[in-house]
């Protein structure tokens, strides 16, 4: 028994925030952002549009693609670091909105690796008897972005992507997942205020501690190293060579990180899905949005061998290999 991706879908908010818009907000330039990150524009949720709203739209599209009803679902996992509320879990709001009356629902917090981590959880549940698990990566990063901090505000965007993971007894399916963490590097990317260590207070607001802080340059170096390491061990564990991969779908954080990884692995650009230019870094939503676009563009077909690679706050890093 394997867990296969039976349907995929994504949703991004309508509002586009361009680099030219950011030039009017902070001391930056379109040229700097494009050269250092590869990003031209990103999507921003409307006022009142929350994580679950994006997740529901992506989830509906994935269910339609899979030809399933919400009532077929055994479980809903929402990977996010920007849920609607500290509690309840955003997955429960999605469960209600979709009418998934038989489904268990919970959130998974692994930052930009959330979708790949959740995929591995779904894989394990399918192997132990569940039939259909909806895995969603959904983020409203704009809610935790400090729009006065040019070091971070140019990087992030909002969106959601979803995959229906179903039991299958053919050749198709998730061949492996690899998950890693290193909490010694937890301070590289962090929202320092608003949690139980530093609960919300006037001080938190005054010091803008409710927003994401990142040591970009250090994160960059670790990202390249960890994406290369996990790709190599994933290929070795599956007795694959890099040439066997039809499409590498990495977390979309920075084009320079991905170019460095491609160079180290010897992966040609034609075999890499890139859309950071249009969405920026959408954290847990980035890989499922990229997967959905790759399927719709015909870059992933039945039988394609797809490798995912993610890294993010924690630090965490993760991979999966899927026979589509
Ligand atoms: O998914 C979460 C994982 N996070 C990431 O993947 C992020 C990884 N890191 C990065 O993508 C890059 O480190 C950044 C894009 C964040 C920064 O690029 P960098 O080449 O590492 O630049 P830097 O941090 O070394 O900064 C270079 C300069 C600094 O000025 P000085 O000190 O050299 O005068 C910054 O103040 O660029 C300045 N700078 C900016 N200038 C114009 C920083 N942000 C901006 C900006 N516009 N938006």
C-alpha cells in the first residue's frame, strides 16, 4: 500500500504587491530585490481574509482534482505558522467550512517545511489504514511581516496549496520522506513575541516583537547546505541518481539559494520548478503552490519522478520523492 497524491490545488489572493509598491514603503529598489532574491511580486490577503479562507479554496480545488467529496476525508492537516487564531487549530475551521464531517483535523507547525512534514504524516496514516487525507499548506505571512523592515518585508507573500493524499496499491505514490531539525539554530528565523515566553503586551507591540525577524545571510548559507545534504541522502536512500529526477520542486525562498543548490547537485534549470518571482516566500504554501502549477503546466505527468526539498525556521529541512 502506497500513499499517492490523488489531486492537487492552490489559491492565491487577488491583490498583487510589486517591488515598485515596496519602493514606496521602505528604502529598497526593484533592482535590489530582483538581484538578491529573484522576486518581482507577491500576493497579499485582503483585509479580513485569514489563513483558513485561503486553505478552504485550495482544499476545494484539490478535492475537485481528486474527484472526491469532503465527506470522503479521514483527516485534514493544515501546515501553517499564521493560523487564524492561537486556538482552535485552523484545520478545524477548514473542516467546518468544507463539511468534512468524518475527518479528524489538526495543524502542524514546521514553518516553511510544514507541507513536507504534513505529507509525511499523511503518508504514515495512509500506511496504517486511512483512505484520504487532505494536506494543506496555507499562510498569511503578511500578518506577521513588519512592513517597516526592509530586511524581511520584501521576501514574503500569502497563499495556499493543498493535496489529497489517498491510498493506492499501484506503482504511484510517495517513495520516501526525510525530515530533519536543528533547534540550536532557532534564532535565525523567529517571531519573538506573542507566545507563552513573551505574551502579548504593550512592550511587544512597541518593540514590534510580534513580527518575523530573520538573520538572512546566515540562513542563506545553512539553506544551501541543508537542501544539498537532504537531496543527496534522499537520492541515495532511493538508489536514484540526480538524472533520474524529472522535476525538483523546492521551497521558493530565494532564487540565489536555489541556483546554488542546482549547481552543487548538477541539476539543470529545466528540471527545477521556479515561481518565487511571482509569489515570494509563502512558507508552508510554497511547495504545494509550485506543485499545482507544475501539474497544470504539464511539467509533472503521470509517472513523473518528483523530488521536493524544503527548509525553514526551526531550523527544519525536509524532502520527499514521489512517483506521480
Ligand atoms: O523560508 C525562510 C528561509 N529564509 C530564507 O530563505 C532567507 C535566506 N536569506 C536570503 O534570502 C538573503 O540573505 C536576503 C535576501 C534576506 C538578503 O540578501 P543578502 O545577499 O544575504 O544580503 P545581506 O543580508 O548581506 O545584506 C546586504 C545589504 C545590507 O546593507 P549593508 O549592511 O551591506 O550596507 C542590507 O542592509 O543589503 C541591505 N538590504 C537591503 N537593501 C535594499 C537588506 N534588505 C534590503 C532591501 N533593499 N530590501
